[in-house]
């Protein structure tokens, strides 16, 4: 077993631990104190189990022979040897400074090194009891060995640390009289005085005075006199008690140094590189003495971190549960020296018991600096899975730098000097004189979604042909299962009715959704034929009427059929639109505990319960990407061929449409600059509400003509106004008709950014005859033939072209691909249930979905982790509508699983970062 232990809460704990080590908020490592974590392994192989956990964490921090973050680790042998003899912090601090992450600069632990010199003197039985001056001289000698400047000064003053001189005659005498006081005695006196000022008199850095309970100020005594008195007092105590006292001293010194090193800063190249917390890993031995030493360290660490207000460290320890006396029920019994067992009330050592999930929640929820020392978090590791290699942890990946801090500082100095000179000013003027005014779109290198050809067949015939493919595949399932004895289950598809004519096909998703489901059913059943551990799937397609008018009634029928004895229904796919009636249908199915995977419905409000998942990105993700695109992308054409970002926005939405109202509101929030909102409901159905200001200052319009006039007024007032069309595509065509002919904006450039509802009509050339329109619209897939497509997407596009034509209306609009992926997600959950339980019931399918599924799909990488309802970083593409087709100008998200397939930047030379899911 090479990875971290696998089981309940493990992935959640690792994600929380990574978030703690590399916090998104740079101020968190100086503000939010994290409690130490104690992982407890149970069972006969508890020692091996604890070792596996620690080894997995070390590989996460040290994956390729170099540290990704500053960390130090102690194994059971090291802790056992040190128990009661020397502080563990000695080894931790020493290892922390070894092999720091590349190009981040060395850790300056000045206080820790000083405390280490004092403690090593105290632990040396041959060393005499020093007074303050002797202790200062000893520590300064150690400081000289670490510093080239002080060492050079000392050498100038004499050949030995005792002040010996070199050279014959008057040269040696001159050195003794002049150089020794100047290069040896004066620096040593000043160094000792500065230690006293910083550690005793300073209120900001005087942690030693706080620890020793000495008042700050000029009345404070000499630091080395106080340290010598402490050293003499501790030599008279029991060795174990003295070691504990030295542990406290070292921890306070080390944490004070790390707190200063972790302070956020944007000017210092050293501070800019301190983006992570340091990590301490301890693998406690199974013997009582070693385990007790480790637990005492966790106690003292928590107290020292609270005293020094240091939040820059993550501490994780692992131990066999028997060594610390913790049962699975959470009882705690830390062994004492006299053999008695302490109770959980005995203090911080008792800690808090729970699973990895609870520990993850506590790590994520840590906030601020507590008034009392945080108690260690005790988390019981899940029992190891037989024959399992454990979780394969992705290493932490903090930002890397091309230059070290010293090199960057030198380079900055050179650049500043050049800029201050005349050539530097001239060069800066040349570089910054002309900002980028190129318009987004028009890149000849991009693959374009070409103009499709409308089929000669009627919409009803295309719809029935797709249903026929499903019926034929269902008949194949009956034959194969009857002959071979395989396992078959039924997935219900709930879709809308087909459009009445060819024009309506541009606004209807019934046909492409059925085609995607038919292609997925055929591919999945081919896999079931080759693998007896996979389930054959039948499709029960049910028509919910025009615009899903009958969706709630159909959902009730499905729920009733699923409750019947012998029902083979395992789930539902479909719902291509976010409407109030589809939302209600999802709520009904969830109440019946039927798993649902949505296709192209994107509204966040569709998520009414834990039984609903989807494969399309949500409105919140789409609005965040589109708002960023409008704010930063050069999309506003000034008529001369130059473009600039939008300065204002007009949002058009339908308040009675679930999708339109939500995405319009979200875009307005993300865009900022207080966009003006226009509300329009088709047919002028104002419901008796007077025209005028609505909620949040929105203006209601009762006709398309009034809407076009209102948009025109805004565009005239500010030519750099983008129109965000959140309403449906059918109304957009009517709006363009009025805007171009019946408003004062005739002939004026208009830039429109729309959601994926405009995609099919745009790809079909619905808006191609309007040269004054600059249109950008969202879609969920890249055009066929694009180099970023995964192998799965390429195969899907080839299969679709073979069955329905390479110039089909819906080949590039993503609806078929999303329906295909919805079936893939449902089938993967069913196959997992079949392999693990041999019982493909709806409850087992839901468990498979709850546990998380990661799978490559035709529309992108389906990373639906535990507790998620939508794939993480699901791809979104923005197309620019041109005469030769629609070209991608932005694509963000995980198109494939490997890092090369993840689009993280957009714009010219990738200058803008893509928004990412949390």
C-alpha cells in the first residue's frame, strides 16, 4: 500500500489539508490558527496503517525529490530515541531548514537558532554552569559559525574566538589594541544588547519576556543573565521535566520566527514566496513512552502557537490507537507516568475525537486566533481496504518562481536603474504607448463551427427517427438479456415535444437530446456485451409536451411506475430547460427518491434536493465567466476596427422564466458597474403590474418595440454598452428586427453577449444578415475538429456525423453531447452498484452518485466528486458569430482529465485567468 488510507472522509480530509497548507486567502496563514491533528490507526496492522498514512502525506509534500512546501517529519525511531532525553523541536527545526522549496529563499530562524544554542548547552552534561556573559560568548561563537560577515570581522580581530592575535611584533600589538575591540568585542556587545532589546524589551517581538512573565521595557534585565539563571534552575530538576521546559522554549522561538516569515507582503520578494504554511509530520511509535512524548509535543505546540499567535504551521501526527488509548467510540485515556489513565477532561491532551470528515470540517472552519490553546483533533483512520493501493494523492502545487528572491531583487534593481535612465524612460514609453485594441474574434487559426444545413425531413420525422433508434436498441437488449442472461435496467428520459416546423427547430432541443441518448445507449450496451459486470440499459422516453408543460404529471407517473413491484427503473435523465415546471418535476422525482441527471438545464435553482445532478455548467459559473469576458475582453467595436472592453451593460431578462431571471440577475451581480436591467415577458403578460421600475431598479416593458427603444437609449448614452441577452432565443430574433429598423439606432453598432439558449439559432445562421450586430454567445462544447477535444469527444463527433450527417443542425451546439454524458453518468453509477452489491436498485445507484464519479465525457471531463451535483470546472465556450461561422474566442474548464486539457487562461497570449469552481 503506497498511498494515503482509503475510506470514508479520506478525500475530504486531504482536500481540507491541502487547503490549509496552501490557503487561498494569503492572510489566513497569519490569522487563522489550526489545531494539531492526531490520526489514529486501529486493528492488528495499526502500526503499518499509521505508517501508510504518514508516507502518503510525505509524498504529497515531497513528490519529486524536492520539497513543495517547507516541512519537517519525525519517524517513530527518532521520537522514541528523543523521548525524555531531548526536545523534538530540535530535530523539527533542523529539518525544516534543509532543502527548502526551490527559489523561495532560506528560512531565517534567528530566535530558534539562539534558543537551540542555549538548549544544547543545557543538555551537555560536560558543560559548566555558565553565567550570563559566558552564555552570551558561547552563543555568539555559534552565531559566528553561521554568519560569513561576523566570521570575517572576527577573523580580522584575531585568529581564534578567544581573542588570540597573529603576526609578529608591532603588527600583533596593533591588532590586539585596535582590531580586537573594533571587530570582536564591539560586535559581540552590540549583538548581545540587541538580543535583550528584541526578546525582553520589545512588545512586538518580546515573546521570551511573555513566556518568562517578565514585564517589557527598559527596566528588563539582560537576556543572557535571565537565560543563564533558567539554565541553572532546570539542571536541578528531573531530566524529563527539564526536557519539557526546553521544548516549550524551542517551540516559542521557532513559532515566533515562522510567524514573522509568514507575514504577507507584496514588495519583499522573500515574503511574496511565503505562500504556504509549514508542515510538521510526526509518526508516533507504539510504545507508551514515545507516544506520550508525541502527545506532550502536541499539547505544547498548541499552547506555544496561541502564545506567539502563530498560524503559519500545520501539524499532523499519526499513531496506533492502542498507544494513546483511544477507542473507536472516542474514549480517551492517555497513559500517565504512574500507570493511571487520564480522562478527556484532563486538558488539551484529551483532544476531540471523530472521523476524517469531522477533522476536515474543523480545518476548513478554523478562523481567527482562539483565546485558549486549541485541543488536538483526533481522527480515526478508516480500516484499510484489502488489496487496495490506497488513495493516489495529487501533490500540493503552490506557485513556482523562475528566479530566487535574491536574483529577483538584483534584477529589479537593474530594471529600476534602467528605467531611471533616459533610455529606460524611452523604452517604457515605447512599450506602454499603444494599448491592445485588437477585437476578440477573427483569428484565422481557430476552428470555426460552420453553417449547418437544415434537414429536408420534417421535425416530427427526425424526432420519430431518433425514437426508433431507441426502440431498436431496447429490442436488442431484450434479445441479448434473454439469450445470455445479462442484467438489464431501465432509464426514463423526460423530454419536451418537437417543434412544429423547421423554423422552430432552431429553438428546440428535443431531437438532439434524443440522438445523444440513443448514441450513449448503443455505446453502453456494446460495453455490457463485452463485460458481464456492466448493466444493459433500456430507455423509456416520455414526452412532456411543448416546453415541458406536462413535466410534473409525467414525473408523478414515473414515480408511481417506479414504486410498482418488479420495476426496473433506476433513474431519470433529461430536462433540457430550466423552467418552473421542470423544477417541480425534479422535486417530485426527488421526493420519490429517484436519481435524476439533467442534460442542458443550467439554473442553480433546479438543484432542489440531493437526488438531482447535471452535466451542464450552472448559471452561476456561466455568468461569472461571461461577466469577466465582458469586463476584460475587447468586444466593443468603435467602428474603426478597434475594440475595447465594455464599460456598461444592459441586462434583458424574463422575470417569469426560471433560467432567464436567474442568469440575468447573476450576470448583473458579477459584472458590477450597476448594469441597467430590462424585464420583458413574451406576449406583454405583465400580470396587471404597471410598466416602470421593478425590483432592484429594473424597468418592465410590455412589448418588443418598447424593449428595443429602451436598449437604444442606453447604447446612445454610452456607446461602450454591451447588451446581455438572458431571455430566450425566439424573442431575440424579434428584438433584432425592431432594433435594426424601428429605433433611433439604425446603422449603429450593437454588441450582444448571450447564453447558450441562442446557440442553435446562431449556428444555423439566424443572425447572419445583420452587419451592425456583433454577437457573442455561450456553448458547452468546442467545434468538431478543435485540437483541444478529447479522444472521447472526437469519437462522439465521428459517430454523430456518421449517423446524422457532418453538417447537421445540432452537431456543434452541445445538446447531444450533454445528453450523451448524462447517460454515461447514470450508467457508471449503475455499473458500480452492480459490481459492488450485485444488486442494481435505485438506492444503490444513488449511493454510487453520492460517492462521486470522475469520467471523461463527450462535453468535457466529468469530475463530479463526493457531495457535488455538477462537474467541477465544467467547460464553457464563448463563440463569436461571423459570416463564415462561429469561432471560439474563450474556452475555460476541464476538457480532459490531464492538465494539458484544462483551459485556465483566455484572451491574447492567455493574459486573463479563467474563473474556477471552489
